[in-house]
C-alpha cells in the first residue's frame, strides 16, 4: 500500500480522505521532529506531508528513496530544495488560495494594532493604569485616506489590498509584473520599490522568500520610509534585514512594525522584544480553524491526484 508520513498531526478532515487508499503514519508528538527523526521516518514512505518548519533538503531526499510527492502544508515552500526535488522527479505541492483571506486579514489586524497601539493600550488597561478619559491617551494614526504600499501583489497581497475598500485608501504596489486586472479592480498603481517606500503610509510585505527577496528591505530601504510609516510582514522574516529593522525602530525612523514572521524562527531577536513600537506574533497568518482544515484537505488532494495519475493540482515544481 502507498505509504504516507505526516510530519505533524494535521486536521483529520484531510487524513480521513487518505485512509481508504494509503497506509498513514503521523507524528503525534505535538512537536516538530528532529532532522534525524525525520530522515528515519521517511525512509520507506511514498509521500510526505511536511510543515514549513521541516527542512526538506538533499539529505531528506537521499533518505526518502521511495518518495514520489512532498505535500507542504503551507503556501510558502522556501523550506524545500525545489531543484533537488525536481532533479529526482519528486512532485512538490503547496496550499495556496485556501489561506489567502486568513493571512490578509491578519495583516490588517497588525496594521490596525500598530496604528492604534492596541497591544500597549491593552497592557496599560490591565495594569490598572487607566484613571479616566484623557485627551492624550494612546494617540495613534488614522488609516483612512492614506497610501498603502504592497510589496508582492500575488494572491495574498491582492486580497489584502482589496480589503482596504471602505477606507478610501490609495494603493501602490510592486510585483514581478504589472497586474492589469488588479489595477482595474482597485485603482492600484504599479511603482518601483523606492517610490513605494517613500510614498506609502503603510507598507505590507506579501512576497515569497527567494534569493531575490532575501533582505529586500534593509537599511537603505527603511531609510526611505516616512517617519510615520508602519511596516507589516506576514510573509517570511528574511525578506527584511531584521537587524536593520531593529535599528530603524530604535531610532524612530519609522513609526512601528507588525511582524508575524522572523529571520530565525522561532528565535525572536532580543532587540525586537525590547521595543514598544513593534507588535510580535508567533507566525499565525493562516491560523483559523477553517483555514487549517482547508489546508489539510488541499495537501491531501494533491496526494490523491498523484494516486489517480493526475498532475497534483497545486504543484510548484512544474
Ligand atoms: C504559509 O502557508 O506559508 C504560512 O506562512 C503558514 O501560516
């Protein structure tokens, strides 16, 4: 029977679909496996459902000699050596679309929270410091009638931009290419990165991590941003040079940052934790009940596609 290994216990809705046709082994430990444990587990498997925390590299493929497909339980696949998979004719799939809205919504949650100091204000109130209405208490930024800069206008970037309807927001974006439909729907303007950074009040990153986007936002880029600007990142931490961001936040070169992702997850730099103009979340972009179930079903559908002799529906190494 076709053997599948799931490196974490993904929602049962997906695994149930596999049961009639596969022998399934699941890591039920509630933690990510060590590299050695993972290599041991995939030795005899035909398919593996991986997490973004699993390093799917040359060693992984060498250990998994029977592997036909790796279904990554994430839209991002920077944890996977795609060339190595392709060289060995192993399919790699991801979970796009189903997590688009949830991730875009979280980016908005960060944008609101940073602009209106929601986290600080909550801490203040809990600490018993609220002594009555005060006209200078937690003044923040307006969101309406501002300029939103979107770095990476793929599915999530576009969804994020569309959610601004109602705030009378002006949209700028950078992407690999101009997106005419998106422009027609939102009035968004395609600009170069420097223009976007200079003119935006809110900058939100939705680009995948690739060699091209690694440290895309560094010291120079941050220095172009407005002193009143807010930077949001829900994509991958290493798109920003974290040390440069810490300096920029320390020096109040920008107003605030809202981060869901970090350069060296799960390590959060001490410098970041000490700042009060940054909101730090533990990579929860797609963390809604429904989204996580839908991701599970989609990851599994890709394996079923393979079993049915079809090209997996969300193949990334075409
Ligand atoms: C993804 O799917 O890439 C997200 O980062 C997971 O939440």
